């Protein structure tokens, strides 16, 4: 993993009048979120949150309403001041920045996309996208050039002179994404940007965002309450509950190895066919004992990173086990029993 672009270490946020007393009781006596509210009138927004996001990763944070995910993401650009902890962005201690430095960080290196974009109704699409550059003092010709390029990235050519009221919800979200991209930030913070959209439009925007993220190599923290969305777009997923991060892992890790009942309830019913890969369920080639009549030399081959759905298609076409390869070498074997265990959820 490359050097992290974002790093949070032991970050807490407690709201209320008796923050210090509540913090001491929580850390020393182990008070729960409900007990802190009852005894001190304080609300625990996030509790001891730590994670790192390397360059180019889409890091999804998900949880139920009130779990702390939106509060947490607003700490990264210090829209919310933490009660305790350390926050680093691009190698800089965000908590040590003065107001001027913080404004520059937000304007030039961090773009933020919300569920409700709050586009300026009296400005055209072009002017909405160009607004961050206007704040930076760039000349009009340069602002419009950048605005045009960003609108092209989100497939809104021809809508430059429209007003937000003339656009659909999905198109308005794309304007918001173009506005976030206008400053060419290294980091995108996205707080449930597609949640209010119809399923078909939402899926199209997810696909467009993933394509853009890969093309532009943006480091993204993406907030969602939808596990399907997190699995679809996330390189890794953090699941939050009562202000705490309870598990971080790849979609495959989260679905196949939930850490507790809370996560298990989240992933219940999620199909593993596109999430579990050959390398997870294979028996290593040196440990596999061929059954009578099996000829591994003539068996079909499959790459170590194909998913269960593709393995099923391969298995249907043969009575032989499937030999798994990596870098041109045979590394493992999957027979029909192993494949069924993988579909069921076992990794043995």
C-alpha cells in the first residue's frame, strides 16, 4: 500500500456542554453512547476513529442513520473540529493549519460533493462549475475553459447555458461533481451523493464516477448507507456503528468474514457471486489430492482473480476440477465441492 493521502488516528467528537467530563468517563470507565447522553447530556458523534486511505483508493464508509459517518467525513477537511485525535491530509497536520492555510487546502486540494448540491439557481451550469475558480481569482476565460472541460468529463456538453431548474436530479448531481473537479483536487469527499436518485440513474452515475475516479486517480472517501453501493464502488469499506468503526476490509472481506452480528446483519442476503474470487476458495496445488480419473494436465485453467460467477460457468462445461493460475503458474485447484463451499460462504 502506498503512502496514505488521508490518515485519521484516534479521532473523537463529542457534542455538549460537559465534553471533558464525558470524554474522561468514556475513556476511563467505558461509558456507552447512551450512558454518556444520560449522565452528561453529551452526544458522541464519533469515537476513536482510525483509518488510512492510500492514493487513488475509493474508501467507502457506511452505516445506519446516526452511526457517525457524515460527522466523520467532515473532520477530514475540518468542517468539524475534533474533540481529540490526529488528522493528516497529504502529509500535513490539518489541526495545525491556520484559517488561511485551511481555506487553501479546501479550495485547491479537497473537493466535496453532497447529497443536495445547493447549486446557485441564478447561475448557469457553466457558472456554477466555475464558481470555485472565481473564488480563487482566476480570469473568466480560464474559468470557462476549465468549466467546459469538467462538464465534458461528466457528459454535460450542450448544457452550459442552462439553469439548475432546467436539469433533472441526476444531471444536477453531475454538475455538482463537475464543480468539485474544477479545482482539480487530489481528494474527493462524497457524502451520499447519489442517495436521492432513482435506481437506474443512480447506477449510471456510479459507473460514471468509478470511470472518472480511475481515469483521474482521485483519492475518495465515499459516504453511503447502501451496502450494495459500497460493494459496487469501494476498494475497501469501513462499517460504523454508534460512532465507532467496527470493521474495515475489502468487499470480499466484509461479506465473507463479518466481524460481529451488526456487520453480519448488514451483509445478510448479499450475493457472493461477484465478490468471492478463486484465490479465496482454492485448495493449493501442492495440497490437492486428485480423485480417480482426474487429470489436472487436461483440466481447464482459470485466473486466480475471477469470481464465483465465472467459475460456475467454467465448472458447468467440464467434469474436471478447475486449475487456478497466477503469473503463468498453476497455484491451486477448485473442484465442485470447493466451489459449492464458496457459494455457501465457507472458505475451506
